[in-house]
């Protein structure tokens, strides 16, 4: 127990040390966290009236980001699956980073929800036994369950592996391997349940489409690897952690499949809505072409489509995508494109027009953007700290037999 | 013998004539039955208590002026266009130019505080539905079933039903346009 | 059974909390801090108490709990709104299922119901449970309708469609709620426990009739217009950050009265009653008129029928 506390103490100490740039980066993130926290305090004090949400568009940028980061969380499976099932040794060395990313993404998702609800102090109503979780009826209740299980799994597995590595002892398979398999199942579950959360609403024709869950997963497996590639390139640039080129290559190949498929599924949905042009397609009409002169989202969705198309072309030509600079550009385009497509391209139009046919447009105000940025920055901050410590453990700079520097 | 035959013939003819005549009479009787407007003869068959009109008619009661023999018209004539009758110049607008449509179609001829039915029965203002129902049969039926009109007081018991003139202007029954209450502003900004 | 469980839980929690003073203070501090933040600006008077924080779900409340909570709410209302109110908790009657019928031929869009509803239900004045749509004759496309019409009404070539909670028999909102803060009662009315709702607004997204409203701000009600006859599950003044909706005025209808919107309607378009009684007005209307419901294809089985007569 004492050793474990020392381990934590050393991890924390290690994660806070670093170059000036590293500390500036931490400071930069902290500034955003504080800005977000200040705005969240404002939300608490005056109520959500301070946001631009309304009865018409009752979910805003918080939920949009939530949906995007669920995708990031599910991405860990892209590393976990081949590493543990196909036993790819090169991936095993970095799978911890992927699991930490999943943990952080889930934590951010929960924070996005927490900062979005009207009575966060009643969170205990969601707890088992003392609360009253509406199982099996409510998809949101299911979401709470799968999220928390996934959160715990992704805290336990990398935590255990890192601790064993720190102690210089081999990890016992029984303590993590079965849980890893379970986590693969839950990675798919979190995104499927999140999709079902929207699909299950018969009143919202825009979401009530069976293609949503596959679209979510595919777009997650496009944006997630993109983010992982960036993270790995950054890590190999700034740390001594060896990222084998086969890892980047593997993630690139994953994107080579998922990006075109994502476009194809997008096209399927687009056709299904726009070609028959029923009244149920009003939201899609609004999103892609504008409705009754309201077209706030059209420029966003078409720029997202453009970005995804460019990214697809870039990734499909190996000559280009093997160059790191082009690959990074492609990854950034993918992340931004899918963030728009899944966030404002999916959540907002679901509310517009309202079930009674009124069009109330929504765009987040500065306070909401600040809270969202704050949550994202907090995620990035914790991820940076954890990854820093994890990399030191992985590169044997931090171990029980290595004295603190 | 011939006489007897003649007698039978005459009797048969008479009978045929009689039958024809009775048929005709019966026919007219039947028609008369159909033509008879739907009326409500008594309050007993109504399910709900009817809200009384008379307590609400306080101002400008007819009998404040029409109280003597000479103040009643005996012949059909257009309504006087003076200031006393300003608000009741048009009754049943579509019948406005019908020369046979005048006060005494509905008001008892010597007692304007009573209504009069086709059957010459005098009824109180509280029973306006009996008068209106003479022409508006289906509406009367809907009213009795509370499809038309308004019942207040409760859904379980204590039901009180408004009669026609609670809502409709007796002299201008067609509903008019009104100014709606303004919509609560949807904007959530304070 | 459930009461026992929750009682045990509460005892357990309280014991736990007392074991560690620091922890208790922390939690209390957290609760109070959040309460302060949530119910400011008038500091301590509005602070979230320990009792409020741990208040149980409506279905687990004992009669004593209810009495205590109702007294607290009455006291708070007096402090915050300077009005004496009475909180009631009428339960559904046996053999009663409510149904609403609305005659679209009669409705003239005067919005008297909208106003009456606001006053009866102590809602914030910026919205109402009832939305009246002005619709084009010759179609039923809700998108062609508008709630923003101006007088005089009724206009030529239009008809008026008031929409409020349909009290669905298969309510998508109840299915959606993650904490079971909303449920269908025996008489068909879908209610919300405002003290259990976490304000996630998933039910709002689930409702096909836009019946649910989220209190983005603390409801603003003119003090002289507060209705003192308040039901715990219906028209008591809602806290901020929870969802609310029409309850067919259950504090009125469960004692045999009629909903406020019906009493306010000058056209007699609104009909209300017990569908299980074949002699009731609504039973006769459903039997004799050609009634329909909104968005039947969603299979929500509304208790709110429309007809033209």
C-alpha cells in the first residue's frame, strides 16, 4: 500500500516536470480550464438561461461534443483488438496510450453531460441502489452504465499494466486479459448505445435511422486513428518513446478503409433523406440546403463534406499519405470534418424544425463554447500529465528501482 | 239485383275515395310530423343543470319600455333604428331582409320578457335552447350531448350547462372575430 | 419494500456521514455550495438543505416525509414569493381514466386557454403548456402552421390547432427518463417529480408534441397572480433546471373539477371527462364523432383527441 502511494507520488511529480514548453503547454491548458470553470460557475449561478439553448433546441454544443468524444473513446478498440487478439507486438507497446485516451475521452463525455444538465447535484439519482436508474427502458440509463463500466475498465487496465511495469514484475494475464476482451465489447457498446439514444426517439425523424449506429462507429474509427496518429507523432517527436512506423502505417490503413466507408454511409443517409423528399426530411433539408430561409448550418456541413473528401483523397494515395506532413494535414481535416458532421451536423438539425414545425436556429454563445473548451482542455491536460508519466514508466525512466531524479 | 250491384259499386267507389282521402290526410299528417321542428318540451330530459340567463339580463330589460299595451307592435314592421335599439338592429344577419322576420318570431307578442315557440308556448329566457332548437335541430342534439356548447362546474358532478345565449348574441348569433391574447414570447431571454 | 430499502440506505448513508466528520462537512459543504450556486441570488434563504439534497423519489416518500416536504415547500414559497400556498397531493381516482377532446371546428385561436393555463399552473410567463397553431385549411402539415399569428381571429381559410401534453398511453418521455422522474399514473396522467428530475432534457427530445418545457431560468411569476392551490406533482412553483408540462390540471381534475383551459375556452371547443364512464361527454364524442390524434403513426396512443363537428 505504501509502495503504491509512493508510486503515485512519483507519477505525479514526474508528470509535472518538464521543459519550459511543456510547462507552458500545461499552463495554456489550465487557462482554458479556468475560463471554462468560470463560465460553468455562471451557468450554475444563473441557470442554463445563460446559454443559447431553448425548448426548441434543448441540446447544444455540449451534447454535440459528447457524441464526438464517445467516438474517440471507442477508438481504443482499434489498438486493443489487434494487440490482444492478433497479438501484434508493436501495438502492445502503445496500447496503454490508447486506453488512457479512451479513459480521458469517457471522462470528458461524462463532464460534457454533467455540465449540461439542470441539476448536477442530483447526480446520485443515477447511482444504483440509492438512486433510481430507469433500466431497461431508458437508453440514457444504459449509456450511464456502459460509460461507467468502460471508464473503470480503461482506468484499471492501463493502471495495472503500468504499475506492474513500474514494479518490474510481469503483468498477470488473469488480471487484465479477460477485462480487455470485455472492454472491446464495451467500446463498441458505448458508441452503439449513444447512437441508439438518438435512434430510439421516434419523434425525431432525422435521428430515427438504422444507419446511425454504423455511421457513428465508422466515423469514430476514422477520427480516432487520426487523433492517435497525431498523438503518436507528437510523442515520438518530444519523447524517447519509440513509436514504430508500423503503428502509424497500421492506423493509416485503418483510415484508408474507414474514411471512404464513412463518406459512403454519409451518401446513403443523404440520398435516403433528400431523394424521396418527404416531410420527414425537413431536418435534412434544413441541414444541407436550408429551410424557409434558415441556413445557418449549410456552410458548416458542406465544409465538413469537403474536408472529409479531401482527407479521403489524401489518405487513399499512399505516395502522399506516407509523408508525415500530408498525413497530419489529412488527420486534422478528418478530425475537424467528423467533429462538424457528428456534432452540429447531427445533433442540432435533429431539433430543427421542432416537432410542431417551428424553426428556431441555434448557435452556441461564448459561455457555452468556453465550457466546452474548458472540458476539452481539462481532458487534454489530464491526458498530457498521464501520458507523460506513462511514457516515463514505459521507457523505464520511472521504476521502483530507479531513484527519483 | 241490379240495385244491389249498383249499391256495391257505389260503396266500393266510396270506399276507394275514402281511402284516397284518408291516405292524403295521413300523408299530410306524416309530413306535418317531419316538418315539426325538434323541440324540447321540458327540462327533465336534459342531463345537466342549465345555467340561468335571466339573472344576467339586468340592463335594458325589454319590459323597462315595453310595458303597456300601446308599446307593443301588432303588425310586422322593421325595427326602429333609434338609439335604444342600436345594439339589436341585426338579428340573424342572413334574415335581415326577410320581411317576415321580426321581434315576435321569438318574443311573445305582448310580453317581450318571454320567448315564444311555434307551438305558442311562452318560455323564459333561460330556455333559449328550446327556441333556437326549433330550427337548429342537429345543433340542439349536439348541445344536449355536450358536443356543441360548454359545460362547466366539473366533469364528475355539479355539471352546469350554458344555454345558447350564454355564448351567442341572441340578436346576432354568428360568432365574430376576436383579438387573441398575445402569444407568450417564446424567447427565453429575460 | 422499497421504502424499507431506501430507509436503510438513508440510515446507512447518514451513519457513514457521521463516522467521518470531515467527509460529512465536505459533503454538506458541497451540497450547500451547489445549493447556493443554484438557488442564489438571495443567499442563505435559498440554500439547498441537507434534507432537500437527499430527498427521495416521490414513490418512496412516506406520508410523514410528504407532510414535512410539503410544509417546507409552503414555507419556501412564502419566503421567496411572499404568498401563502397549500400543497396538495391528490391521488388518482378508481375507475377513472381521463381523456380530452377538442373540437377544431369551434376553436378560434383566441389563446384564452394559453393565458388561463399560465395562471393556473404558475408557469413562467414566457411560455405556456399550450401552443396554438394557426393552420392552413386543406392540409395537416404542422410545418405550415405557426404559433406567432396576430389578431383578429379566426381568419378566413385557417383553422386553429391547440397542442399540449397528449398524456400518451405509450409515453416516449417516460421511457426516455434515465432516473424515472416521470411516469404515467393510474388515471393516465403523466407526471414529473420535480425534485427528482436531473434536468437532462432527454424527455424533451423524445416528445413528439413539444409538450415539455425546461426551466432554463427560475420561473418568473407576478406575485399577485400566484395560484395558491398547488399540487405537488402538478402546478407547484417549479425549481429552476427541471422539466415541466401539462398535467390536465390534476390538482383540479382529481377532485372532479375541470381543467383551467377548458373553463377558460369561450368557444366550448374543449371537452374533458372519464373515458371509462360510457355516459361521459368524451365517451359519447369518441363514439359518435370521427376523432383523430396527432402523429398517430408514432403509436404514442394519446389521450388527447381532436375532431371536427
